[in-house]
C-alpha cells in the first residue's frame, strides 16, 4: 500500500523497515513537498485504505 501511495504522489521509497507497531521510511520527493505534508499524505491515505479494507480495526482501536 505504501508503494502505491508513493507512486501516486511521485515519492520514492528509498528504504523501509517494518516493526510490529511502527514503520521507518526514507523517502525522496519533489522539493515543493514539505516533510510534514509527506507524512500527512502517507499516514492519511494508509489509514483510510486500511479502515476501508478492515473495518474491524477501527472498532477495536476506537471501541
């Protein structure tokens, strides 16, 4: 999912490390994107896709 989001917004994932409760990413992007904007885009799109595909996550996280 992260790779699809990166391609959609013209980011490039240079390195990724997946841990049980977080992900480390090294990204390359166009200069007009602020780091905070990239984070918002990646987290927002990933969360939306996960909650649409797995609605049980939302109820278990926010009961």
